[in-house]
């Protein structure tokens, strides 16, 4: 299959895992689906019309070709067009009775981990219109810190908006303390942090109220904003000065499963952020200022993007038109905290 070459200016660069989710069906069979948090985020950005560069290599094996097809279908640019010999990462995904996913990973010697900070930094430096870099999830394991942390530091120094999605996977690591430290080091380079209530608990921010735990995390990072996802209760955006806003669906959502929901939320958030005049006018991340109208637009679009994802099995990111239609037809409830 031949896909058209991306022709949009690259505004976002993503770095992190691309893998195959082996999803266990009710009858015991296993269905392979292209996935990985950063891969899902990348595709979701492209499908909503954002010029995006994916920095990690893909394998030449059958699963790698499946991943590449999804990338090209979303009109995302690959930084490494030539596939590598290493095999594709695998994740076995189990779903509980509520559709919530749990994961087991197979990640030794795999294609998407064949990255190096100097190359990624050079690839980003060549993009004159690059505004945002994003990473998270499996890229934050301690063993890969030397690959991603220097790159994040370089992006922050260059004035780009650094977005880190904690999206913790404790089942993958033998040393929880080292994992927590590695995640916190990455969050220490972020302008925007995204976490779930589960992430906060895993990181040791165990206040009974997730909002309090999120504020405690924000206080120990230099981030200016923190996005907290709360499942059926929607999501919150906290600002460093203490301001906060919450958006939630105004109509019930029928959940097929939650695979990729947080990734589609973050993509929707970044898509909407890039649309705002404040973002377009900011030459550096430090110049960006958001008001309540900006936040309402950003959170509403993000919640709608996540809702459309959970209505389908697996991670099926919506198009821009679908997300915008969802906001119009089921306008999220919005309140100041």
C-alpha cells in the first residue's frame, strides 16, 4: 500500500514505545493490535491534522510493517524511514469486567529502543517550526534514561514545550525506587505533566484526594501545568499559580475498553493547545500564557477525544472532525476548582 508523504509543517515530535498489543479476547484468543502509549499519541496527533515526527525506529518484521502502516495512514513522518533488524516490542493486554486494561511487556533488544539522545536532538534541531516534544510511559524506565533525559533537557533549553505523560507501568520494572526516580527526573524537564490518579499512587503521592496529590506532584516539578485524568469523572488541568479547572462529559459514555484513552486525551489536549492564539504567538514555552477560555477549549477537546476512543475496542483515535463534532453534540461540563 502506498501512502501520501506528509506535507504539514512539523509542530510536534514524539519519542517512546511502539509495540503490538496482544489483546486477550473473551473466547481466549489473542488479537494483535498496533499500540504503545507514545505510538498511540503519535497516531492520534496525525489523525487530527497535526504535523508530527516520530523519532523511534520500527522493525522490518511483520509487526513492524503493521506499525509503519499505522504511522503512514496518520500522515506522520518517520525520523528513521529505514527499518531496523531488531524485533517489535510486544505487550499482552488483559481487560477486566469494566474494560480496564492491564499489561505484561516483552521489551528486551527491541526495535523502538534503538534510539540515542544526540540523534534525536539533531533531528529536532532541524525542524524550524517545531513547538512541542512529547514522551512518556515506557520511555521513562531507568534503563533508558540515558537515551531520553539528555534529549528532554536539550528540548527544554531550546525553548520548546516539553510534555511528559507519566503513564506508569509498574509491572515492567524490578526496581520500583529506580523507576520512580527516573520518572521524576523526566517530569523535572516538563512544562506540562500528564498523570492519572493511579500514576500518582505509584509515584508515592498518596493523598486520599487525587487533586491534593496532583498539587503535591506539581509543586515538586518545574512544570507550569499538570493534567490529571479521572476516568468517568473527566479531567483536571492545574496551573502552577494554584488555578484549576475540571471538565467532564455531560452525557453518559458507553465504554468498550480504556485502551489508549489517556493517549487520545493527551493528543486532543495538544491539538487544541496548538489551535490557540496564545500558543501560536509564543516563540518559546516560557512565553505561553493560558486563560480560562483557552483551558475550556483545551480540556473540552481532550475529554471528547478520549470519550470517542473508549467507545471502541482497542485504541482507535478520532479524526479532528469527529472530536469537534463530539464537543458540539455533547458539550463537556466545565467548572473552576
